C-alpha cells in the first residue's frame, strides 16, 4: 500500500518520539517501503534577521544538521535501511516539498510540542495535515 514513507524529525525534540520512530519502522517493514528521515533547518523568518549571521552560516548549519541527523539515524535506525534528507526553510513547506519530490505516499510525524496554543496538534503537523497531498499519520 505504501512505497515511500517520510518521517520528519526535530533534532532538538527527543521527548516522546520513540512511539513515532517505532511506528515508522513498523510501517516501512510491513509495506516493504523506503523510509526517508528528514530534518529541516528553520529559516530566519525575515531577511533582515539573516543579515546578522556570518556569510556561509546556512551552509555550515546544513552540514552540522547532516552530521547530527546521521548520528540520530545511527542511534535509532541502525537496523533499518533509511534515506537521509536535510532541508532549510519553512518547516511545513519543506516537509510537503520533500514529500512531493520523493514521491512519498505517507508522512508520519509526531504531534509536536504540547503548548497550550497547540493543544490539539503542533502547528507544523497541523499545517502538513491541512496542505499535504499525501496521507499523514500523526502520532501523539
């Protein structure tokens, strides 16, 4: 049923993600699907903010994110064949773009932070659910 699964990971948020990781691994195994693990470096929001960072910062940040994601994959997905994706920009837009470019048919993601304003669903997860063409499984 599923051939390509995307699992976006927030490298700074490791609490309560083990259920999401296990679900992604189980779904990939069940359907013999490719599992893509993704991390997104958030954009600056406004171009004026970017002017405060040294030249080449984005390239360095992306390289650092790739190294951290590789460590993450080695720790949590050592027994699973996965593909690594690192992007930078607006988080939910980059997730949707990657899902389209990778011909993903299922996105699995955690519900996000449990702040009161995002009580039902984290803001990025909610936007991915609303705007994605793919099926989205949100794990609490």
